[in-house]
C-alpha cells in the first residue's frame, strides 16, 4: 500500500480550484490536508484545472520626492468579486492572482453625488485615518457616472456573441448564459435590436438583427442554443462585429456582448492577436463587453484584456442572481457608456505626504506621460456607474526605508532640486487631475481638484465599508501591506457600515468574510 504526504500539495489544489471534483473527493482532499498520514494515493481523484490568471504584485509605497506623480486608468470591472465569491462558496480559497482589490471595492455601489448637467461624472475626494496602519491616512477618490433617464436611453444595437463549444455545456455555463440573456431581452423595447452569433469549431449567425418587439422570436433563438465542438473565438468576434456594423445606430448603443469561459483553442488563440483584433474593431464605435462563466478551465486573464481593449466592462456571472444584477439592476451601466478613456493623475505635495500607495489597480498603472496622450487607451464609465480608488498615505515625518525602499545617493550626478511653488504652511495634500472623452470623441477634456485638510473627515458609512472590502482583499492576497488587517477587523468595519444595504450585497459580503476565515489555516483565523 502506497502512502503520500499530501499536505502542501493538496492545499495548493484546493486553493486553485478543482473543477468538477465530487463532494466526497473534495472532503477527502480537505482531510488530506489535515491528516496526510491517513490518505492513500488512489483515494483522491483531482480533476484537471486549467484556469489562468495574470500575476499581480501589490503596489509598493513610493516616495513623493522621487515619484510625485501617480497615474492610472479607472476600472469599473467587477469580475474578480463574483469569481472570488464562487471560490469561497465552493469551499475554496481563491488564488491570490484572482483577487483584484479594486474590482472587489467597485462591486458595490456608493452614494456619490450626481454630476452636474454638463459633466459626465462627479468627483468626490475625502481623507480619513487608515484602520490597518496607525498614523497612516486613506484618501478615497469616488466617481459617479451620469444616470440616464429611462425615456432618454439611446437605442441599442446589440449582438450577443455566445460560446457554444463543448466546454460550455455545464449548468453554470451555457444554461446560465441563456437565463441571463432572457432577462436582458425582457427589458428591451421595440426600438432596440438584437442579433445572436455563436461560435464553436466554426461561427454562425443564429438570429439576424431583430427588433426587440419580436421577443418570442429572440427568446426562441436563445432556447435553441446547444453546446458542442472546439472553440474558434476569433471567427465569432469577426462575425459579431460585422453584424453590429451592418445595423450601426448613430448616437445609439452599439455593443457586442461576449459570453464565454474564455477557452479559445481554435483559430487565433494568443492574447496578443485577439487584443489587436478587438482594438481594431472598437475604433468603429462598436464596444465589446465580456461576461465570463464557469470554472475549471476559466481564462480570466484573456477575458479581462478583451473587455479593456474593447472599451467595455468585464463581469463574471456565477449565479442567476448575478445575472439579474448585471442585466436588470445595472442594465444602463452595462450598456451605456457615458465617458471613455478615463485617466487619473495625482501630484502629491512632499511637504505634507512622504509616500503613498495605490491600493489595487496594479494592471491599470500608466506612465506619467500617458495622461496627456489621447492615443493611450484607458477605462470607461457606464451610466450610473460608481468608481472608487483608495490611496494609503504616509504623512511627512513618518518616512521609513521599509515603506518607501532605501535608495543610495547617486555617485556620478546630483539629483535635481525640485522647487515647489507653495505658500508656507500650505494645507494641500495633493492635486487630482482627470482626463476623459465623450463616447463619440477622440479628444479628452481635463478636470482638476485640489485636495487639502478640508477634505479630512470622520469617515462616512460608504468610506468605512470600502476600507473593509480593501482590507479583505489584502488578506486574501496575503499582501505585504495588510498591516494589522484581520478578519475580525474586516467584520467589525463591514458590520458597522452595512447601512440600508440595497440588494443585500453588503450582508452577503459579511457572510463571505466569515467563510474565508473558516477556510484559512487555524492560526490565521484566530487573529
């Protein structure tokens, strides 16, 4: 009889997801981690897992003297939160690279003010104490996209591009896609149009562009979808954009909605080629939104890039409840873009801030010069969308090598002296600049906000909840900057800031925190 010491190996398998592992086998895997001496090698059957996530390294603290500018693209994607929820409810901890903190924070709506009539979004900035690091401060930047009134919603020209390959046959894939799309169709009017394109080994048009007053025809076409074959995603994308172009609506919403697990294995399969294809098609004014489904072979890294370069949003649908959130509750945010290529640049005042760290947005960082480059792609905001970004700030006088990184003095040149033209005792902490374009424009406009001590507040309910979510993300990622974050602290913050909790999303978050604490090693859970 052969015996295996499976402790660390099994923990890795559990953390990375095990596809369609049976309940009994999952139980054995957990037992293997607890008592590796009692498990035989042939007792555990582990399904192959080919999920892929881009590697993320947490943003470090940067010295204001050395790098006074911080520039990044906004992000309204929420896929990471729903995907993390899928792992936790399935009894597994998510891989660290599946946890994008900004997407966890932005999953929740926040009560930011409506923008002025002539602006696409409002800007809110406030500063409060950092709960996980004494002496540090948190700056919160909040954007709120203009809400479009129901009777002013632009006409929609939609193409549903659906992966019907063999990998989509599971209940949480194509069947869930069909349920979700039906919810959206029911919300469309006679002025909207819908086409349905599919792809597997080859692509095809299941339903040519049809006015949404013919709901029975559209719903019947959705019902008839079946999975089978390999996955030629590039051919399907080409077809979908071609159909959308044929029925292009000037001044309307022209969008392809891709539903897939991302497992492209025929035709163009490299991320680079797919991204180039999407970028080229997006220039025509037809945007691409991407909705991911399923587990086991899920290609998160590919789908996120396609949505980013297609000027659309990226979501993950793990349940009919999430489908209802995306297609019904946030329908306008999903379909209607009110600003594109939105960039943020902050200049910190070295007299007030020694160092700073952007929490999350690791794959959205831009070079300083990209801020003024209108050719540089950035994120989009949909109608009613809220976007939140958090900076952890180290006040002047608290600087340390551990937080900013020690740099030796230069031997062959002297560092230029930067003259800061500020009045003595200025209360400015930083200046916030934003650039954005109207959906139909290629030229950006600039907004600027000066942030000082007047922005320091007793944190609002929304502020506290956002910090709870960010702290939770750092724990899941085991971030080196998590400070004194603990599940107990996260729960205390979240429970005190649950508020009215429309949709019960914050209550669900609290349950997920409890679940994560149960799944963490015992010594971590007791902290």
